[in-house]
């Protein structure tokens, strides 16, 4: 039941990003728990997937597939970072803009 509450909290944090207390101990604990969970899952699945691929497809093909996965994840991460940076730039420009009347001289 606790896992469901954690995912609900994550979902609400992602939807209300501006209202999240980034310095809260709950937020830091949740982020570090998610990081450790996904890192451990990656270590386990990477070793299993790599071993099975090496046994069935050979070393060269399995190395190419794993490298392709790394490149794909890197491109996705860079794209998400770029989108977030552009949203911050647009938000900053709209917050700093001054409304000037049309007939002002």
C-alpha cells in the first residue's frame, strides 16, 4: 500500500512542479529512493540482458545493441533537458515582459 502512495505523490509532484517544496526532506528522500530503485533495477536487468544477448547473438551484436540503447537514452535525456531549459527561458521572458500601451510615446 505504501508503494501506491509513493507513486501518487510522484505523480502529483510531476503535475504541480512549481508548487513542490524542493528543500523538503520528503522530496529528497523520494528522489533518492527512486534513483536507488531504478539504478538497482538497471544493474540487474543489464547484466541479465547482456548475458543472454551474448550467449544467443554473439559479442559484437550484443555490444552494438547495448551501445544503441545507451545512445538512445542519451538523446532522450538531452531532448528532455533542452525542452526544460527552453520552457524556463520562455517563462522568464514572459515574467519580465512589460505591457506597453499601443499609443504610448
